[in-house]
């Protein structure tokens, strides 16, 4: 959805800030979903609670924030600041949040507020790193498509699917609590790549950060992400480029330069190889999808 929407639960609007569930909770096995947002925020995006939150804070509710790409920061009442980079998931209590904002070129995230309807051992303030985000991204896209149909039955199915994703995140965080130093360094490297994806990273730079050989770095990437270091870094840049091109005023040449591609030709070729269409067609593809779902103008 571009531009304004009729019902906002925060005042701040973005390039798209889609409330996937609006005026009523949807209850399925495991959770009652209060609100679900898919936000692509730019550098101007900042939300302050509770003044920017139209729906009341609920003491027994939880917030799950899944960062697809980019970087965001959340300030809590204890004055701590959480930094969320691409492929991060974290669970918070909404009553402890003061504000949150985009901390880079953009911050694409799913923000969901829910109340557990059964026993859930939710890990509070424990950040999870998702090495392969595509399955979760696809699952959340399916949830969005189900909700966009406007059917109560489809809404219930969507929330059931979302409940499964939340349980998967809880299990992932629980299983990753005991990490060796090398895995911690690897996760820090991934966080740094997402936070400064516009930098021109070489495999040698990554290996130096990890304090390991390039051969061993390649093994780590293949083991945890299923991609080589070059493939992972290129995909992160191209996915960010796709989102930047969705924003008004961003040209192909500007995005290519912003993300340190050699030139527009090489950028366009890599973009088309990944997505199947030219970067100049991003908004046409988006509008075609919007016409099919009825969610965008």
C-alpha cells in the first residue's frame, strides 16, 4: 500500500506500512492476533509509544519483530537499545517499548502483536539469527495474501499459519542458546553485512572479520546459509535494491551507485538474473500484484 491508509495504529506512515489485521483480534489455536504489520521504513520513520499507538497497550500481550532486511533500533524503558538487522527475530513486551525507528537506508520488518491462548515458553529479549530467511519470508507472504482476501475463514487460517511460524522462531532461539565463539563471530559478521550492505565487501574482508581463512569462511556460509559468501552478499544487496526501487524517487542508477555496483549495466544484469525482470520494472510488477490483491492503489 503506497501513501495513506484509513486506519493506522501508529501515526507515522511509510512507503508501505500495511496493517494486515485491522479492527479486531483473530483467534486461532495458540494465539489471538491483535495486529500484524508489514513495514518498509525509510530514514524518517520513527514511532514513539504510547503517544503514536492508537490501540491500547495490553499487559499480557507480546510483540514479535522479524526484520527481513535493513536495520532498525528499539529503545526500551530500561534505556537499553536493541539493534535489529536483516534476518533477526526478537520477542518483546509492548509495555516496555519507548520508541523504534529505521537506523539505515531502510528497515523492512513484520511487526506482530498477539496474546498467547495456550502455554508458550516465549524467550524475552533473546535475539534469534535466521540464517536462511526465505522459508519465513514465503510463509509471511502467504499469511498476508490470506488476510488480503477479507474472509473470516481465511483470516483464521492465516493466524494458524502465523502461529506455526512463531513456534518455529521460539524453537530456533531456544536451540541456539548455546553457541561457540566461532558461531557468535559468524552471526556478528552477518549482522555487520546487513547493517552496511552498501559497503563493498570482499571475501577477504569477511574472512578478516571472522579471523579465519577464506576456505573456512566458505564452509561456514554453505553450512548455515546454503550460499557462498559472494552469493549471500550479492543477494542481500539485490533484495535491498528491490526495496529501494519501490520507494518513490529512487532511480536505477542511484540505487546501483548507492549499493556499490560497478555500474548500472552490471547491476541490472545481476538484478534480472535473480528476480527475472529488469530493475526498471519493479513498480510495474508491484502494481500488477496490487491489482490482483486489491490491497494497493
